C-alpha cells in the first residue's frame, strides 16, 4: 500500500524498508546541518573562533556530504560501487582530519 502511494519500487526488498531508510537518511542530513549551523553561528560571534568553523566543515564532510554521495551517486551517475566507496571514504577522512585539526591543532587564529 505504501509503495503504491509513493510510487516506489524496491528491488529485492520491502518498499516500507526503503522509505524508512530514506527517512532516516534525511533526518541524519537535517541534524548534521543543524549542528553545523550552530557552530557557524558561534564562529560569527567573535574573533578567535576559527576552530568552530573548521569543526563545522569537518562535521559536514564527515556526515552530510557522504550521505548525499550515497544517495545521489547511484541515482544520478554511472559511478560503480568501488568509485562511490572511494569518494565517500575520502570525504569522511577529510572530515575527520578537519575535526582533529579543530580539536588539537593550529592554535586560535
């Protein structure tokens, strides 16, 4: 019923599971962008808070961008599983690096 209502076809699985996964992915995107927005607001409050901006960028690279890549790449491009995995993993590593830099490095500039 829900699959026909949303005009959704799931290959090899239940359409309600696909809808649930998509809903959780969207929730993840919204939450990570909300936290990043709070960090950017904190950065804009005054000088010497560059670490908050780097932390926001790291969070977006670690959570939001990989989730978007997992959804968009298979749907809109012909990139295979290996290429998608490399892009997602590279983005997550950049995000982790940015978070480590915000926490441990560089001092306040």
